[in-house]
C-alpha cells in the first residue's frame, strides 16, 4: 500500500499571482484539488509540511478541508524559475477502491 500523508488545508479565497506571492511569503503554498466530476477547489497548504512529504516521495495525500477528508494524488508540482522552490501543487481526487494509471 502506498504511503499516505495527512495534511490540513484551508480554502483559498484570494486568487491571482499577487495573492499567491503573499501566501508564499507567509510560508504557505497555493494548490488546487480537482477531478471526479466535482468542483475545482483552490486551497492553501503548509509549505514546509508538503515539501517534506514530496521530498520523501509521497504521492498520495489525505487532505483535511473543513472537517471533510479528500483522498488525492499529486498530479503536478510547479517549481520556480531555478527549479528549487515549490510554488504550486495540483491534486487529483482519487477513490481508493478504483485503479489509477500513473
């Protein structure tokens, strides 16, 4: 079974590059959750925690959002122009009882 990371996330109300820069300066990461014919949800993630999980090879996350858990798979990680800092993460919803090709 794949290693699952439990991370608490918040809904992101402000969108756009300026708002995302303020988030990053505050030690947070912008991200989105999509898939399974549900609405796209913009979220804010704790940068240090998420980057730690990503460097240890975690692909499956259990995101706690407003008391509801979402099981998601990392779809895309965007880095800065130097390729050092993570600046955005895309997650796709998955169901643990269906097969996914990665």
